C-alpha cells in the first residue's frame, strides 16, 4: 500500500480530531410530534452523511414541564424509526454535578452574580427585547439590603456577537441590550437550559448542532457561555420549524399530534419532504431501510437555506400533524 504523504496524513489526523458528533436533544414534555421528528431526522441525516456519530440526550431538567413517561415514549418512537443513539442516552436530570461545576467556574471568574428580582419587578422596569423583558441589571452591583439572592445571572456585554449558521447565514446579537444578563441557575434551584446545553454539548464533544430555528436566538447566549467556560463552539445549522395553519410552531401548547408509529415510512417520507429533500413518491411503498438509504445518499441541506419556518402541511401532502 502506498504510504500517505505528510499532507494527507495531517488531513486524516485533523479529520479524526474533529470527528463529526451530532445530537438530538428532546425535552420530554409530551410525545414526539412532527416538528421534533423533523429535528431528529435532520440531525441524524447530517451526522450520517458525514459518517459521524449521532447521540440522543434527554433534556429533562425542567421537572415541572416534564411529563411522566414521555422520555420513554420518545425513545420508543425513535426506535420505531430506526433512530438509535450511538452511545447511551444521557439524562440531564442526572447531571447536576456537572452543572454545579460549571457554575462554580463562573463564580470563580466573577462572571455570574446572584439576583433577587422577581418576574414582576423585572417586567415593571425592563425594556422589551427579542425574547421578552431585558434584565435591567438591578442586582449587578449587589443585592439590595434586606433581600436575598434567588437566581444566578451571567454578565453580558454589548459587543456584537456573530456566528455563521450553515443555513441561516451570519447572525449577530448584542446580548446586553437584546437579551440582558440571563439566568444560569433559576430561583427554584434548577439549572437553566442555556447552561446545561452548553455543558453537555461540550462534555459529549458535540461538533455539529442541527436543531430547529426556534433556538436560533439562544445560540449567542450559548456561545457567550462557551467563551466564559473556555469551551469550543460547535458548528450550527438551524432547520426551519414546522408551523400550523395559524403560523404557530407545532408543540404541545399548539396541540400537535404525536407521530404515527404505525406508519413510520409515511411519516419519514413527509419529514423528508418538509426538509425539501424531494423524496420520490415511489419511496413511500418501500421499507424504512430503503428510505433511509435514499435519504442518506441524497441529503441536501442547502435546499433549506434561509428558511426559518415552513408549513407542516403543504398542498403536496396532507399531514396529520396539522389537523
Ligand atoms: N431540548 C430542546 C427542545 O426540545 C432542544 C435543545 C437543543 O437542541 O439545543 O427544544
């Protein structure tokens, strides 16, 4: 066998070092619906297309929002679709120690401070940002006498934070004026999604994050935390979200139906069609493996460039998710 030249060896080594590791991170607040199936399929195909690893992580941190049995139900549904995690599924509810450690690090570097403000106090004195009230910084210089810290917030600044999304292009946010110092540990003692997701993506060595565009606004907060915790920033690709006729994201709140596990081929075909992959009609009569094989070989995420939301139902097909 011919010896590899230095440049191809180096290339191989660097490919190895930056092995593609993707993930799907559902919150078990209900059964898997069409919108979350799309995120699962998109992240899985992108990983497989790059010969990468694909993981499932249960984001069951927000106990009050979790529905008993939903995590198992989601995993069973993924199984029916042949969507198996390449490594054991991790559960955020069991990873408090890792989040405590990250918070300790942020305290040590003086990047977080305790906050005593209630929701009402904040909304009374805040300006409105892209995701609701912008925290006015009341507790930045210390908690007023006689009050007690309830949550922990991370300091932000107003420098332009820019990242390149594979589909949505260059995204810039000014955290301090658009979002404000945000919560990393909540008043109820639970760690916030923004911190947990950053810690877990880093510990699981996730190199590529493929998820719904509803999380596009969260990404600068996550990059901010990655910088403070000296973690590397993965590549991001935000897929369009599935919306109903009223333009609302399919979710438990908008009463999205569970995917039909009796018809995985048809559901997968519709997910591919939603993702603008143009699956041939004949595929619908094939078995699941054949559909996956076609999808892996023909994965063209560039068909989704610039799209942030798409109807779950188009004229081309009537999807149950939008009834
Ligand atoms: N758990 C989040 C959700 O279900 C997704 C988090 C992520 O992909 O970063 O909306």
